C-alpha cells in the first residue's frame, strides 16, 4: 500500500520514508521548521550545505602536506558534506517536481541521455 500511496504524491512518499526510517528524512531537514518544503526554504538549506562542502573541499586541497591520518579525517568530513548536499538535493528535486508538475521519469531519461551524449 505504501508504494501505491508514494507514487500518488511526493509529500506522502516523504512522510512514509520518514516513518519507515525512524525520522531519517526529518533529521535531514532539521533546518526547516515544520518541514517547510517550499523551494525558497529548501534553497537556503541547500546553499548552506553547499557552502559547507566548499569549505571542506578547500581544507582537503590544503591538506596535501600534512599527516596522512589528519588527511583521512578531513576526507571523511568532505564525504559527509557531500552526502548532506546530495540528500537535501534529492528532497529539492521532489519538491520541484511537485511544485511545477514535472514528469520525473521523463526528466531522468532526458538527463541520462544528455550524459550519454556528452552534453552534461
């Protein structure tokens, strides 16, 4: 039943995922009061995460000449920052799909074709 409901409405899918994962989704979006899934609110959260990722990447570049254990620690931080951006980005994709009535399957195929054609 969850799959049927999730296909009908993206927000319902998000609620089902949050329930099934013990709050994982709401924890990803802890910066959004009352899970305000408006594109403008998500934009701010995504930009904040992107800035944190950029700072971590800068630290990784500068870490070339330091202790390998410290470099590994910095690399792990970069990994987590990338995951933060990706996870919030996926939520943003769903919000944009819903807000503008986009066809997810068509867009996925189009995106994959653009990659295959070297356009992305």
